[in-house]
């Protein structure tokens, strides 16, 4: 029971922080202004939440093209710390080499889960005809993934079903990741 409680707390805290690091990475990849003068309150929140772990890595890890490798490394190390702590809490049984693999799959799963959440919020807010900073931000985050689907899938009765199809694809990715993780862990 204690393991389950600690696991839940770790999953929530680390998931929130690593998700923020991944969102920071994605927002920077999409070149969304995030500074104080940008008027983007989410960007300021993400900076405040992740600067403590991302900025030290930025000194030694340069960006690779548009990819902020410091944010990616921060998300990975947070996941690695979570799985390492849970491995120790479980009595350090099993292969230690599985912990980095679990952390890598944790980052991938967090990215897919985060995008799923963004698509759901985007779809719900699209029903309300209000243009705010939040809806514009969500549009910039989700639209690049919806555009290829929209080219193929026409509107059905004036309704855009591309978010639904994207959610289906993201769920398939989760299933594939689960299968790949089980296969990878079978090696260790």
C-alpha cells in the first residue's frame, strides 16, 4: 500500500514537472513567444516551473536545430529519478538497467499524454466562439498535427473530425509504446 501511495505521488509530481519541460520544448520548437513581454501567461508559468532544472543543462547542452535538448534532458532525468526511486523503494529487485529504459518510455508516454490533453482542450474550446490568448496558443500547439489530417479528412456536416482522428492515432501510439516497452523490458 505504501508503495502505491508513494508511486502515485511521484507520478503526479514528476509527471507535472516533466510534462512542463516537454511543453517548454514543444513551445520553443513551435517558436511561441514565452517571455514576460509576450503576453503568454502559460509561457511565464512554464519558465517559472522549469527554469531550475532546464537552465543548468542549457549551459552544457546546446540546442539541436529547433529542439531544446536541455528541456528534453530535464524531462528524462526527472523520469529517471522517479523510476530510480521507485526501484529502490521496491527493494532494488530486478535489473537496474531497466530503469533508464522505463525513463525513456516515460518521457515518450508523457509527450503523447500531454498532446492528448492539449487536443481534448482544443476540441472543447473550439465549440465556444471566443478568441482568447489561450485558444490562440492551443491553436498554435495543436494545428500542426491536425493540418495533415485535415488535408485528407473533409468536414462532415460542417464539423471538423480531425481532432477525433488525432486522438485515435495518439491512443494507437500509446498501445504501440506499451508493446515496445514490454519487449524492451523482456530483454533486461
